[in-house]
């Protein structure tokens, strides 16, 4: 059975999409079978995985409205196959923005993705869901089907405020919609050890959340930032870069942690 994880943070610009696509590529490099689900209407995770969102015939939008099956909507990127870190992609585009309104009147509206993933559960080791930066119906669909949440965050004080909101949201979803849901871990991203404030916030996180803070730290890295413009995760774009190596280490840490999450 697949381990289903949302990559979520209600604060924007914290590296959710970068984390999702690079973790997916890192896990694929370790021989894991991975499905990446893009739940953000911006479609950045789709584009960053080497798939042009403008040419998608079927997307997560069609799956949520039950007008297409998972098998029909899932695609692969030739670029990732060439880079030997290929994973399956359930892509998104601007159509998904309309799903919010269209799903309001539907039955099981917050459990549509869970039902769809049940079709392919046995085909993957990991399902990673890139959530939009808000508590929307789309994010709720992701949280309702996930076993846990991976929270990428910058070590800044405003990020701590956003984390409090996210923890409260997860508690509400766990109490009312998904008893399995929990925080898997906090991933420190865009980290610069030269900045004293970031070190202080990092220490606060470890003091408060303990082993919920991943050991791996993702450094601020130009090559990771450049990679999306080439339609690739940093892991495939420049495997030798510090950012790519950090995400490969993070993928290995995720695999090691799985037995402790059962």
C-alpha cells in the first residue's frame, strides 16, 4: 500500500512545489514507485516535472469531477525518464481553479481524491500531493486522503506563525475527516547557516518539535531555483549541486522513517 503524503503549508513561497518534485525525483532514484499529484491550479509542480500543463488532455480536475479515471489522466515525463528519476504525474492546469466552485454541490466533495487514489494504491510506494497555499476544497481533498503531512518551512519568525495555523488545521481535519492524519515532519528549506536568526529559529523548532524535525536540511541553492525554468526537478537538472544532494538525502531519510510511521 502506498504511503500518501501531502506537502502543505498555508504560507506561500516556502518551497512546497520544490520540495514535492525533488522529493519525488529523489525517491525515484532510490528505486521507489512514485506518483506526484499536483493540486495547485498554478500547475507549477506539473511544469517542474517536465510536463506542459497547456497540453494536458486530462488532469486532476477531470479525476476530481469523475469524468476521467486515474489510469487515463496519469502521465510521465520523457525528460525525467532520460534523467533516470522518473515518476508518474497527475497534472494540473488552470481548469482546476474552477473545481472549487463546481465541487461545492457535489456529494463526497472532500473525499473525491481519496476515492480516485484507491484505484491505483497498490501501484506505488509513495504518493506525494502538492497542495495550494490555502485551506481550500483542494487542500482538504489532499488532507483527507493522506497518511501524513510534510511541512516545508523557512527558518523565519513569520513562518512560525503560519506553522501554528497549519497545526490547528491538521487537528481539525484529523478530528472530523481523517483519523490517520498527522504531521510526519518539518523540513527546513532555503536554509542559510550564516544567518543567526535562521539558526535560532531552527533551534526553536528542534526544541519544540523534537524528532518531528527532519535531520536533513535543504540549503538555499541557485541550481534548485534555476531548475523549474528547464522543466526539471533540481535532482535531475544538476545532480551534483548541494540542493540536489540534500533532496536525495531527504528521500533516503523518508524511506528510513517509514517503518516508524506504521
